């Protein structure tokens, strides 16, 4: 799934970086030693938060419009995008055995042509999953 939320970046008092949070995702908070690092860190934190919520069947709040967020002076608002399918592909690379049934003629032709059926199935599923995503935007 693809999501877009507003993240808030507040300078740390001693100038050592930024606090970052996504107000619509409770507990989705991190820090970075620069604005760029804070953006990377909150993108990762948001992706992980959303993956856990999807896996646990937890409700995922729709994004709040920026004008409805409470923002302190000096805080920077930025839209952050997360793709949980892409995040899963990057972080959960373990292989899981899955038995599938194919007609014997198809297996013979695939073997003869050197086609890796597991890779074809992964590619097809990735395409189907990417095309069925819903972007949460306002």
C-alpha cells in the first residue's frame, strides 16, 4: 500500500538536529542529525509503523489536512510518502516455500526454456500488488 502523511520537523534546542513525528500515527517519532537525515529516519519509521499496523489489522487513520495540524513556530511540515510493499521487499527478504500447481506441459516448456517459475511468480505478484495499492492522500 502507498501512503502519504504530513511529518513535522522541529529543530532540537541545542542545534544538534531535528525531532520528527507523524501526528496521525501515534508513537511514530524519531530524530535526525540534519533535516535530510530526519526525513530519511521518519520515512523509515513511518514505513515500519504502517507495516506493523497492516500486519496486526490495526486501524490506520487517514492523513489530516496540514491546516488542521497544530504546528509550533519554527516547525517544518513536509509530506512523506511510504510504500509498504516496497518496504517489505527491502526489509523482509527471507524466502518462504509455497507449493503451486501448474499443468505439466507448462512446467516442461518453462524448464526447456530456462524460465525460473519462482521469479515469474514473484514478478507477477509484485505487479498485481503494486497495481492494487491505495494512496492515502488529501
